[in-house]
């Protein structure tokens, strides 16, 4: 059975991933401080917990020891520099086992528009999350140019990403394209079903960029 470290486990997306993954594989949920345990989800299957300081590479390495997969569900503050997510990915990669698969919860700001712009440059993109949108765009480019290792998945939710969406147990994963504007305009999914997609990529080891939204068929 695979063993997965979930970074950002106490956030809403990360918490949904912990809840979903714990039914499929062994989970290690990372927290910043011991009191964060109260923010972890209640699950029927047990999981481990570990304290991780992202500014401490040794601590990240200790937490990632003997894991097959690292899920990066960390949501950094809005005022991050453009390279922040690249630096975070590289820190995780450096401190993880050499063959670990890194699965990242991506950002809609990285979506491609038909005129060569990215979605973070669209007037509809929220100004308060602009720095994070730019950083996700930079990270996606970094990964897709083969500078971020070979074992990675970058899973992009649509702008309509609902924290309270019901779990239907299904999703659709589309390959990247030069024009992803339709996905940006019409795609929708809840955190619970996005977690289903994340678990699918953790378990199967599928890599690359995927655009994740809701689907009519159930994925087993």
C-alpha cells in the first residue's frame, strides 16, 4: 500500500484530500503546530500526523521519509512573490525520496487563454489572489518545461471551485491545451470531488498537467 504525505492538510482542500486518501492508502497529515490537529477531518480510517515547518528543510525531509507520494495542498498568502511556488516545489522535491511522486493542487490562474495570455491576466480574475495566480502560472511553466523533475502531477481546478460542493465520487480530467478558456468559463467542481481526482492520481501514479472538473460518469 502506498504511503502519502499531505502538506497543507489542515486547509480546506488538503483536509478533503486527507479524508479521501485515508480510505485508499496510508496517509501522513502535516500540520504547522500541534493544535492544528483540531482542524483535521474526522475519518473512519486512521492516519498519521506530523509537525512540519516549511522553512525547515530537515523537518520536511524527516516528514517525507519513506513516502511514495507527496501531495502539495499548501495555500500560501496572497502577497507571495512570483517564484514562491517554484521554490516550494523544489524544496519539497529536494527533501523527498528520489522516486517520490509530487501531486500539486494547482491554480486556475495558470490556465491558457486563446490570445496567449493566462487566466490571471483576465479582467475576471480576482485582484486579491493575483500574486498567487501569477505564481501558479510560473510553477506550471516550470513543471511543463521539465525543470521540476519527472514524477509530478499538476491538477488544476476551474475558477468555480466550491468548498462545500457535495461528493459525487466522479470527475473529468482533461489534458492541457493552448486554449483552456472553455474550462475557465464552464468548469465546476467541489473540493470533495477534486479530492477524489487527487486520490486517483496518487494511487495510479498518473503524471503531468490535468484540468479537473465534474463529470457525468463515475471513475472507479
